[in-house]
């Protein structure tokens, strides 16, 4: 088991792509690691498959989308995420999407962003996973890792000017990662992770509502419920502060890592430049716009 330090060093300065289902997934599952990677000079692109139209309490879907979008933008700024792609599927419906459709999005984005490493849900971390949005992304991105290298998968991408691309490292995360290889110490990034989670006020408000409903069913004293759950930020801070680590199952070179152990490498980002990149990135937070220009947003054909 690695403490993750050398794994983070391998990724320093390299482009990173993260696939999530929902606005709060990044902060809650991998927020600490993402902040550490941003501090190490990694340009990070976040892909959110859904629009989170269902995740609020007492708001209509359009207002829910608007607030969750804004709060995700806040979280991205806190975590140092430079680019964001929203695929816009209605939340809690990915289980109904035709097989292969999510995979095509993932292949195209891998070919566009050309990341060194991809972070996504672990298709084998299903024990305790009750969300089909997470499960379907895990399954379809897992196939995109190798199909994105095939020239006969989605040749229309190649005709549009994209090229096959090989992701070197897969970083799988989840509620309970099966056989984790790396447990990242995120102590230094805890303030950012916590504040990014707190920024999701609408989604966390809906979580408080769910806790209240279960508490009522369990006949918990209503004054106690109102008092404890009424302080939403305190509950979120307690929930996030529960652990100062994030666990991943890391797979390198699709399991062929030993083949490359002694291979000569020619890094395009020398160590000194990577350090400079990290400093520049940390100093330019206001410039870390998480909203890509319109031209950078993916084609949403048939996705909504
Ligand atoms: Zn989620």
C-alpha cells in the first residue's frame, strides 16, 4: 500500500481528467487529492455527466439546476479546477441511458483533453454504492480507457480532428474502494475540501432533509433534529472532517506497468518547470475559471 506521495509526484504538472456524476461528487470523494494535484501544477478538467436537476429540497428543477451549477463553480474555484464540462443529463437517470452512449462521451473527452491520468468511480466498488449514476459512469468510463486508443472506435472523432489517446494512470475512487493501492494523505488540503463541500449548500440542504425524514421515522425528538440538523455547515464539516485520507485503486499502463519500469523517458515538463507551474497556479486562483468558453463545451447531441 502506497501513502500516495510518490503517486502524486508522478502526476505533478500533468493534465488530469476527472469524471463524476454530480456536482458534489468531486468535493466529497476526491476534493483533497484534486486540490493537491492543482497545487502540483496539474491542469485539471472536471466532467459532470448530470445537471443535478433533482438534488434540492423545495425548489423547482430549473432553480435547482441554476443553484447547483453556481455552487459547483464556487467549489471548482476552491479546488483549483481550471476547466469544466457539463454533459447535462437529468440527474438520477443515467441507469436508463442506452449502453455505450456515456462511453462515447468519455472516449471523446479523453481524446480532447489527452490526460495523463483519469480519476473516476471504481466499477468494482459497488458494495455500499446505491447510485446508478455512479455505477454507470464507472462501467462506461472503464471501457473508454482502452477503446479511446482504438482507431476503429468512433472514427467520427478522428474525422473531426481528434486522435486516439492512451491514458497512463487510472485512479478509481468510490464509497468503498475494492483493494485500494494508494491512500492519499490530504491533511494539507482539508480546508479546501471542507469549504468546497460546504459550498454545495443546495445539495447539502437536501441531505439534511433526508436525515430529518429518517430521524422522524425513527421517532427522534423533533427539537433535537431541528437543533442538530439546523446547523448544516457544522454537519458537513463534521462529515468531511471524519477522514484526512482519500483511497484509490490505481492502475498504471493498463496493468503493463512493469514493462515500462526501466524505459528511458523524456519528460516534457522538467522538475523545475513543474515547481514553477505549481507556484503560478497557486498564485492565480482568480484566473482559474472553471467555466470553459462555449467552444470548449462538448456537443450535447441527444444527451438531455
Ligand atoms: Zn454523486
